[in-house]
C-alpha cells in the first residue's frame, strides 16, 4: 500500500526555515503571507492489503525513526 508520512514541527517550535521562506516571499512582493511552516513528506510502499496494519506499521516507523516526536508531529496517509 502506498503510504505517506507528513512530518511537521509542533506548534511553538521555532521554524527557522519557515521564517526564511516567509521573509523571501515578503521580499518578492507577497507581504500578506504569514506563519510559514515547513515540513517533510516521506512516501513508501508497505506490502500487503491490510490498511489497518499498514497504518499501524507506518505510525511505528514514524515514532521510532521518521519523526523526532519531541519537537515534531506527524500524520499518516494511506493512499
């Protein structure tokens, strides 16, 4: 099953990359843009047809490796 894990910094954690992008957008004339946050998406295939199992495995992967759960949150999407 095609799986996507979307990882984002938790609210309140300073997003330096987001601030840099926000500043650049302002410099380019999009001054009404605010609160830019940057994340990452990790895509992979999980063998089998059991959607519930694939989601559980993806969450375990995110907890153990794909996200730093101290400062990041994540969302699993099975497509």
